[in-house]
C-alpha cells in the first residue's frame, strides 16, 4: 500500500468555485471543494473527461476511487465582484448581450494534499514541473500556477486536542474549541460526482479564511488527521 502524501500548491490572480444553488449571480466557495480538486488532479495527470462526446461527462471519476485529499487556505480570502458579458441565448433579438455578476476569490493560494493510487503519477509530473491538461481554479479562464512542495510518509496523529491547519470535514463526534479558534466558518460542499457529473455526496466542513488561524479541536472523533511537515492535516474520506 502506498503510504506517501504528495503536497503541492495552486495559485492565481482569481478563482471561482461556483456554488451550485446560485442562479442569476454566480457566488464562489472560498476554497476548492473536493470535486474541484478531483478535476485538478485529472487535468495534471491527463485523465480525459469525455466531454468532447458529452458535455456533462466526467469519466475521470472512475479513476478517483480510493484517492483522498485535503486542502489548506494559504492566502487570506479576499472577495472580488465583477460583471461578465455573456451572449443572450434566450432572447437575443431583444438584447444580444447580458451582464452577469460574479464573485471571485482574489489572489488565491491553496495547498493540496493527496494520497492513494494517483499520488505517484501526480508526484512524477509535479516534480518535473509538467501537466497534461491545463489546471484551473474553478473556471477555464482562472488558470492555476502549480508548485510542488514535498512528499511525506503517512504519519497519523493520535492526540485529540490539536490545532488543524486545513479545511475540516465535520464529524458528529467532533468537538471544536470555537473560542480558541477565534471563530469558524461552516459550509456544505460537493464531495463526489459520478461519471455524468451528478452529485453523489456532499460534506459539511469547517474552515478559516486566514492562514494564520487554526481550527482547534477538543475531541476529533472519527476525523483522520496526519502530520505533513509542520502542517496538521484533516482528510476527507477516500472517494
């Protein structure tokens, strides 16, 4: 069994991980949800999604099984709002163009942790500074810069009272020290799609908008936490 954890960072001028329930205006998550990370991994390794035949296809999900990820916000979350011009396909005779408001994350930087069967081919490309398909931060025009950090061996953390640096998947037995954490944000994010891009599962998570703040736990329940260098990493379950 591969016990290695590969760590890399993605950054760029903007990011937009669209919340699916938004309609007229596009609103973004503060960080890439696991579904977006899966797309990044597939792009870097070069796993085709099959969208040339069917727009909603996401065939790479068949190869994500057993892979697990974690994500840390490395730059303070700053929001930007812009209006983008789109073609009016519903009623072009009245107005050929429409403006749609978008919320972006400005100057984002995220640290991604990956373990499982895709770790080794991903590491090989990251070490050489290569990728197969262009990775992006949510949308095709938000191109991502990649930086390989390091590869660590899996080091479980046994203590319950710890400070976690990453986004934390919520567990029913989790006990968070909110006062010491100086406030926490809570969000429901998409966790897994099928090969037709249909949502299979969502996860409730806790996160901080500043990399200076940790999420302090009194009891971690079933949460899987490992140490990667100086980072305390809370893992999403395997896909």
